[in-house]
C-alpha cells in the first residue's frame, strides 16, 4: 500500500500530541477537587507523558495508514489499535475532491476526499498527499469509474433481448448522442472549448507505484472549458449575495472582543440618543442602542459575506471531462472537484431582485448524495452570468422546451394577502405591547406595514408557475430568491399532493416533487404551490405517465447502447 505525504506524520503527531497534553491536565484538574494532594505533582508528570504518548500515536497512525488503487476498488486501511479496512467500489464513487489551504499550497500538498453516492459524509480522506499524487489519484479514479460505467453498458447490451439488439440505433428518433457543445465554437454560457487544455490525467507517470496503472488518458479524458467567471461577474456575485451564515464569524469576533465591540456600539449610538454607557440610560436610549447595534451587525455580516463569497469563487472555472463536469475555485483555499453527469437530478436557475434588475442569474445542479458546497446535493455550476447566457446554458444542458408557465389559481393571491395581513397585525400588536414598557407613544404608526401587504401578496403570486413538458417538469417559485427548477421525469422519485386545512377550504393543493438529491435547510423539495385541486391531479397524473414513458425509453436506449444522459 502507498503511504501519505511525510508532512502527514508531522500534522498527525502534533494533533495527537496536543490532545495528549491537554487531556491529562483536564483529568488532573477534575480529580483535584476530590484528591487535592495530587494536583501539583501529577500535573508535572502527566502533561509531558501525555504529550509524548500523543506524539508517538500520531507517528504510528501515519505508518499504519495506507491506500491503494486496485482493479475494482480503492482500498484504504487505517487505525493503530483498532484497524479499519475499506474497499470502495468505483461504481459507488461520485467525486474525488482536492482541497488545498494556504499553507498546503505553499508546501505543495493537498487533501483528497473520496465521496460516494448517497453518502452524507466523506467515505475516505487522504490527508495529505503531494499535489502530483492528488492529481494522479483524481484522474486515475475518474478513468476507472468511467470504465465501470462502460462495462455495465456493454453487459446490458449483451443481455438485451435479441429482437431489441437487432434494431439499428440510428432508426430511433428519440435516441441521440450525448449533447455536448461542438468543438471550436462558443458553448453554453459563453463556454469555449480548448482542445489543448487537459487535466492532470496527462501528467508524467514517473514515480508512480508499480501497482498502479500507467495508462495515458483517452481522448474522452481531455478537459474542455465550458465557463470561466469573469472579474466583473465575481464582484457582482459577491456584492449581490448575502449569506446570513457569515454572522457566525461576527459572533466569533464578539466572543473574543466583547468589550471593544460594546464600546463601538455605544459610540455609534450616542449621536442618535443612545446611552453613554450600559450602566446609565433609560428605556428609549437602550432601544436606540439595540436598533443601531442591529444595523451595524447586519452591515458587518454583509461585508463578511462579500469577502467569503469572493474568496470562495475566485478564479472559478467549469469544464468537462468525459461525462463529468469538473470545477476549480478558491482564493485562500483551493477546491478541485467534479459533478458527475449521471448523478445530476435537476438543474435550477436562481436570482434575487438585485440580480434580476441587473440582468444576471446563477445556475445550480442537484446531485444524488454529495454536495461539497452546502452539506447537501446542491452545487453551483455557474455562480453568476448574464441571464441569457444562463438560460442558454440550461437549455443546452437539459434540452428542455421553452417553458410557457401556468400560474396558480387567482385564489392563491387572496390567500397570501390574508396571510401577510395577519403578519402585519402581529407587528402592530407587538408595537402596542412595547408602548407599555417603553416611551414608544405613537405605536399606531406601525400600521404602515399594511401598505406592503398588497404588493407582497402580488409579487409572491406572480413569481409562481409551472410547466409540464414532454420530457421535463419546470417549477418556478420565490421572490427574494427565485428558483426555476428543471426536473427530467426519469429523475422523479415521488410526487405527492398536499393540502392544508386552509387549502381544503379554498379548493387548492400543493404538489411536492422529490428527486434522489439530498435536502437541507437551504434547498428543499421542488413544490408547485397553491394550484387548483383538479390541476394538481392532472399534473400528478401527467407526471406519472411521463415518468413511465421516460423509463421505458431509457431502458430501450440502454439496451441499444445509445447514450441519453440527462446532460
């Protein structure tokens, strides 16, 4: 078996050494309350001993960790006392992700993560290997994974019924080769092909272990560039994207610099009538301090979000190798991974009001299982580009017909108006309650929120829609972050009709469409909201019929050896 880079021995040794240093200190401190005499003498003995034991364990862990690429699996063995051996079949591998931090890039090493379909966690992590070895592993595993797929297709053709096997594939109107941009032309989303651009598949074979394959990459392994994020698009994406999770970094700063942050809040609120210090002040000044502090916190979170987005998607490049989309991105921490075409479940075009105003949008894909961007199957294929480029890319990627969206029932707009009116009434009630505890006298001014109810209900209604095509179901929803999702029928897992007590009274229903992709708090199941019950039943039945037809066509195409992949 192959060993990790020698730098791994250093990192493992230091990690376990410091763990071994602090664990005895914690235990001695905990026991000192019961056995007071042991506190001083045992600390001097336990801390260095724990450090040495941890250091030794880290070195042993490095020498006991091994990996190997075999004909059918990727084998990984680890553990000092309790050994763990894993054999990962190529057919289950979904992605080989390469990650490099700043220090790792300076040292020429990288972390390789092997992900499998349907898994919520990383199957195996090689931390760390040399850059050349990381590129070799990624290329070799990708090549062998593609080989497994080809062998399966050959087996399917061999076991296909003789009557089907004698059919000429060219006579099948619905079976067409894998749709890809023609070489030498501008591809989707401003893509351009570069026949000379190749991945690390073509790197030198010198220094490879004799047990590994030394085959040169096939023409299918050559990388074709599809999209590069321009500097202006990167800046627009950073400044038009707000990530509330960036507030965690603000909380981290507040935790370590509480006094300085509070003084800054007090200084900023003082010109507006805030308290001079926390000890003196009335309810009104504290209210002003709260408002000013909240605005500053939102502003700081936004700036952190801009910095995070810029660093995350710096130098974003999307290409294609065989049946996989490959990407590279990152400023401080560099990522390199792939999006398997056969794992793509749906394609989603996203935009927010500011991006729509500027004529821009983004493209995301949902994959089954792994998604490095968001702990789920959502991955950004094109972070931001002009809207027409995005829709061209989506059309070429999916082959979807030009959608003519159907709107929900007009009754839905009335339902949203009632819902937002209740929310506005709650805001007024809160203001009325605060008038008893604070100097807020004109609480009734809060009723101005009712002015926003009609436009809010209208905007939510007008951004809902659905389209039932011959091969795809297209669903659109959302105003603040509008999502237009294209789902091929053969990717649908379940279609369920849901009706709340209020929808039943109004004769409405919502249709929930599930695929095999993972879901998170950010990405949920695609839903057609508040359509008439009869329309929901019609869409449900049509989706079921289209699903069965698509599955039969794909089975026939697989038996004939014709590729009709989603991409």
